[in-house]
C-alpha cells in the first residue's frame, strides 16, 4: 500500500530540516522528508571538526569521506569567465550545505529585505524577518565569564559591543565566536584600521559595515549544522519519517494539484502521497529542475526535452544569482598562520590532540575567522564587498598550498548585476541540471571586483603586516594594471556557494511563488521553501536567511492548516 503523509518535504537540506522540525511539533501532523544524501554525518569526526571542511573538495583526500557529501555541479562556460567552466559545489547530505560550508553566520543588510518587500513581497521586510532570525538563534558569547571578558575587538570586550535586541537565546542554531582564533586575526584588524576601515563586533546588529570576527554555527568547538540543530531534536518523533538516499524523480500531479512524489531508492522506484502539501526544498539548482521534470515551467524549455507541459510558468529557473569571490595569497615570514612545515610538525600534532581532547586549537578553525563588509568606493551607499581573512594559504577555493605558512585575503561581490539561469540537460532526474551563472556578463561586476582586489592588497600592505609579509604568491607583483587584475580574476575566481532566486517570490510575470503563501502560482498543494524563493541574493552568506525563510514558511503552512484554507497561491 502506498504511504500517505500530511506533508511530503522534498529535500533534507537546511530549509527542509527546519520545516520538518517545526511541522512535527504537532504530534497529529505526519511528515515525510526525502533526501538524496545520507544521514548521520554530524557524528563523523571529519564533519564535526571545523577544519575538516578544507578536505571536502579534494579528490586526493576522498578517503576521508567528505567528497561523498558534495554535489560538484559544472557550470556552463560563459564569456564573462573567458569561456572557462567552474565547479558549483552543494551539500549532498541530511543538513544540506550546512554540513560542508564555512559555518559563517551572516544575515545580510536591512535594505536587502526591505528591497524584497518593495519588489512586491509584503511581509518579507527586515522587521518582518528579524523575529525569525531571533527565534532560530542561540547566541553564545563564550563558555564562561572569563573567556567572555578576554574576547576583545579594538581593545574592548566584545560582549560590551553586542546589542542583544538583534539576537536570540535558546533557538536551535548555535551561534558563537571563533573558539581559538589565530593570533594573526589581530594583525589583520590592525592593518584594516591603518587602511581606514572601522571595526565592527557584530555584523548582524544595527550596522553590517566594518571589520571583525565572524560568528560561526559551531557548538563547543564542533560544526553545528541543520542535522544537529533541527533534525536532532525531531528525529525520535513518531510522526516524522526521514527517507535518505532517495532520488526524487518528479512531483506527481493530478491536473493542477500536487498529490505526491515519485522517487528512487537504490534502484527501486516508489511513490509517496500527501494529504495536504508537497514542500519542495531542494535548493536553487534542483528545485527548478524538479519543477521542469514535472512539466512545470516555460513551455519552450520543456518541449525541447519532450516533457508534456502541465503548467506554464515562465520564471522557473530564471533569475539565478550568486556571489563571486577572488583572492590574494601571501607567504608569511613567521609560522603564526596555519600551515605545514618541518618546524611545526609537532605543534600540528598537538593541535589534533587538543581538538580530540578539548575541542580547542587550530582544528576548531574554519580558516576564515575574520573579515568584514566594506564599500568599494565613495560612490557606493552601503557595503558591496565582503572580505575574508584566511589564516592559511589553503582554503576551500585555493586548497593547493598546505605546505608553508601564509594567508589568503578574499574579496566577494555582494550584489552582482549578472543574472544566470537553471535549465535542463535532459528529461531525466539522474542527470544534473544545466546551470549558467553568467558571472561577469555585466561589466559592472568586474569593475567592483577589481576595486576589491585593490582593497585587499591595500590592507596587506599596511605597517601591521611588515613583520610577517613575505612574497605575494598570487596574483604576484607583475599583476598591477586594472586589465591585468581583471584577467587574473577571470582565471582565479570561485562561487561563494550562495545560489538563490531561481523560483522567486512575487506577483510579476516571472514570479514562481506567492509571497503570501510560498505556494506556486496557479497550482494547488505545492509550495517551495528554500533559497530559490528569495527575490534577490542578500549581502552575505545565505545559511542564516535560508533558516529565517524556512521558519516563516513553517508558520505560514501551520496557519493554513489551522484555518482550513485551501493550499492555493494567494
């Protein structure tokens, strides 16, 4: 007999985990959540160890198991990248990309959300979402009063620079400062002040602008992703069924009504039915792909692949937005930055033991412990660049430099004007979607990134770094002119893993879901809850806003059920 649930959640990533937890708070609501990846990864040491993240995209370290938790999608080549292709990683595990990301907790800027609202999405402004940021958060300054007192920025205790009106206590998502920050972070802060940038202890407070420590989704020196924060408390509930290693093939439609999901587990094809709603939560790449495979999208795209049109919706897969990042790498004259050298072999072994025994030391690092948000120039009214200071030359984007000591500085474009799209390569869910980010298609984006490169070089050239500064490995001293810098960036850039907006909310002709309900326009019983519904990418990392969107979505779904309202887009 075919199983039936009140709600079927497709995708066990960040948003899916949030919704599954919140809906099953009612013991009378029966929920199934399907995830293509595996579960239990939050118990694996390489995942729990924050520094383990640097191994996740390295084929030569596949034996550690991190690469099994990743989709490594390949972007279509584009003229903006000189026809080079780019790998677009996403998490493939219960907990989604929160199991493999850099753990940085950033909400974005107030204006990001007010812009969402002003684009025709009432209820999605900053003041509307702040309660959900606070509801989901457990803001922890440090484990004990003495540690809190000694944690300073600009000579002042960080605790005295935090406005708790913007933060929550007791929520599922543990947010804490770096547990054992590298001493080079202080050098970076001094250099930024010398370069004319202010310090900021809390990027998620009143004002995002400035330089400081990143707050991290860690708990007691371990990664604290969505599997730990949201699935952990709900896993034992009898009204929640989690089906992992399940590849969803399509949404099962009866006319304009979603009635279930077809999926494949280890070669066995099955269906699962819903009494109320199917909630699509597979992210900005796979959510539009599954809609199109189900006959929902632009007719031209569907017909090319022989898919019967069930519902015409032009915006499916359009409006792809993502952050693009570039970097410098600099050798250090000291061994204070993390790295491997003959002189630090013993120290590194001790750091491993320190993590296993006390969850402290180098292996609690995400490598990007410090950074900030700055304006690229006087013509900009709010920060349009995000900076990262990595206390090693090896990072997720540049993992080829473990040997030796040094640092990497990154500049990330926050509000790109280049817009991409997601389409189909075939009519099969076993094939990856076609992904065309179109990075640098708009020349403005490269202009800002060139400014960003100049800013991070300016910081690296300050007096504070004089005792440590060795050779600039990348771009290198020969790269000086704007044209040279742009050419370097085209060859040395990466996504920051923040794709959004391919099923955007709104009321315009390209909108896919209703802002009032997150139900798909023109269909019944089919909602989308993930970063794809964001009208535009926010100015920062996307974990925190995805959680807030999902928290609000769960309330919308519950309200529909209480009112007995039909699951139709408003």
